[in-house]
């Protein structure tokens, strides 16, 4: 099992690095009772008092909602995505309520590396032109044991054509400046995937960077929303048509 406690950045160091920057973590959950508390613990320890975690629950049928409610932390805002509309609308619901300067996306079943927040905030501070970043990740199994496999074995190319043809964004590692948030919401109907759209919008109107560090432990357990399976040709063409319409509507 991976420990997230070694070399933990002190709270005082976090405050110094953050200055007046407020962080919003937007987490979409559904039936995540097995892992969500561990994930939230790995996130909350890195945040300052004025930060927030917006959790949108997609009408879970297990104990996810109760587990989150049981975590007594004023930085957590728990909302429901009424009528269970799916992962994309679930993230949209969380994003619409974020008030931070830097927005992080999070899944319910991963574990954040202990210096994820400080590393990304430092990167934004040192690279003023960058509006969106995503990072590498170390894949773990359902028990939290490393598979010794990186999600990105090589650095992905950040160019519009290649990223439009094949999505290379890993949403659970993404963070972006909130001054671009209004340019991505509301999501278009039938949007193929939220992280792909957010990333492409930033490639078009901002500047995207890849941080080749393992900033999360990315859990694969057989019930992930993203399975890695290839779609058929008609679905691929349909997704790209919808994505193109979505990108040009703003």
C-alpha cells in the first residue's frame, strides 16, 4: 500500500507558497464508498483554510454521500447532481460552484501525491503564461499496490491537431486558472468527455503544459469510468464532430 505521508510539506510552507491563491478542488463521485475517504484525506492535508473541495455526488446508491457528510471539514461542500446525469454533468455541477483562483479536477478513487498541490501552484507561479497543466501518474491496483507503470510512458505532444485526433488529457491530474472557467461552461450537450474539452479550449485560447512528475496514484480497479477501450469508427467520428462544434461555439 502506498503511503502518502512521507516528506509531507508543512502547513506553514503551504501558506508561504500559496500566498493569496485560493484553490478549488472539484471532485465528481458516484458509488465511491471504497476509496473516497482515502482520496479526500490525501487532498485535504495539502489545502489551506481558505481553500475548498466541491464534491458533486451523482445520486450514489451506496454510502458515498454519508461518508463524505461524516467528514467534518468546513472546506468541503457536498452537492448532489440531481437525477444522476453522468460523469460529465457531474463535473459541470462541481465546476459551476467553484470560487478559487486555481481549479483542480479530482476523481473519487485515486490518491494524491503529498506535494501535488504545492508542485502545481509553484508551476503556475513560475510560468505566468500557462493556463492549464496536467501531469503524469503512477498506476496502482485496487489495493493501492503499484503496478510500476506510468500512465504516460513518454511525454505527450501539446498541439491542437494531435490532441483533437486523440485525447491525451488525464482529467484527474489537471488544474487550470479560474479566469478561463467561464469559457468552458456550460458544457455542450453530448460532450464526449470533460477533460478533453477543457484541455482543447486551453490549447486554443490559453497555454497548456505537461508536468512529467507522478503527482497522483492513479487507481485502476475494473470499475473506472475511463476503461481505456477503443470506440468504434462511427462513435469516434461522432465524438469529434460534437467536440468541434463545442470548441467553436464560444
